């Protein structure tokens, strides 16, 4: 245990800092493990393909069903084999029937992402799992040689470049929809979470510096014969003596009653000693 008050303050502040950091880390780790257990077991199409507890399907004879039927990707072939083996229950007539089954049973509906975005904004009990399985574009069909084809194409491109298509989607899809879901992932500890403990650490170090200066001035005054206020030059002289005596202090005598003054006598023999040290 340090003897000086300043070093005790440094030690206490450091142990307090360490305790808070360890406690914060432990609490954040516990939150992370809790969130991990609460996560959905299905996060992608691969997760669906690997299990059979949750049934999944698509609209019968729709574009999504056709995609799985013609796909040559092993995961999607496995999913189509599952759906085709349960045609009576996995494949549904329309999206409304599929949505109702999702709400009432363990069923996952595979449908176009645009439709999913619209439905999940209107019913907050539904959510989209995973990313896009496939990417398709939409187009406006016109007769061959129609004079409106180029005009419609240019108008759509202009709306897209100006961001108006995105604005309309936000208005009609997300307007008055469900609020944004909070992230289910446990966030890392940031400066805003543990910044205060660093301030306490810095304040403790500054306090210990001032206490050390006060201790040094007090000891310097004790080692002088001047009864009045100690001068700045005397403090600086004492500091110089202390720095020069750093090595000899480590080797000072262990003889009782003389250990405190032996190193000073070696470094500064002309120094006037206090009466009590000479007796």
C-alpha cells in the first residue's frame, strides 16, 4: 500500500476506473447474449431450406413459384422439392390467403419484395426476413412500333433521376406505416457510454498531482530552518536536491533513526540541519 496520499489517490482512482470498465463490459456482454437468444431462428432462405418445422410456400402458378421451379441453385431446388411435396398446404391461391396463414400458423410466405414492403408497412405484426432471393425489373408494355414507347421510357428515367419515384414510394409505401424497428443487435460500448469514467480518471490524476505538489512543499518546509513562509527558490532547490538524490535514496541506510537524513547528507553536506536531527 502506498504511503503518500497522492499515490493512494492515484491507486484508488485507477481501481475504481478498472471496476467500472469491467462492470460495463459484463453488463454489455449479458445484454448481447440475451438478444442473441431472442433472435428469430430463421434469417434467410438457407435457414428455411435446412428445417421442416416451419412450412413455407408461394402463390400457386405465380412468378415466385415459377422462379423456384426453374432454378438450378441447390438451395432453391431443395425448397421447391419441399413445396411441391406439399402442394395442398404450401402453395396458396393468393397473397391474402398466405398473409392470413402467416399470422395464424407457423408459415412463411415467399413473395415479391415490393409487395412484402407494402404489406409489412400496413401490418406491424409481419416482418421481412433476409434479403432478396432474386432481382427482377418492372416494365410498361407497349405495342410494337408504338410512338409512346420512347416518351414513356424517357419520362420514367427522368422521374428516377430526379428522385420522384423514390419520394412517391416513401409516400405510398411508408406513409402512415409502421414505425421503424429498433435494432435487435446489442450495440457496442461507445464514448458516450463510458466517457464519464474517463473524466473521473483524469480528475483523479489532476487531484493527485496537486496533492503531490502540496506534499512536496510541506516536506520542503520541514527540511529548512526558515520559520517564515517558504520561498519559491527554496522549493526549486529542494526539487533539485530530490532529483539528484534519486539514486542515493534507493541505497539509503537502514539504520534506525538515521535512514531519513543519510541520503541528504551525502548529496548536500553543507545543508543546515534542523536542531532535532543533530541531537
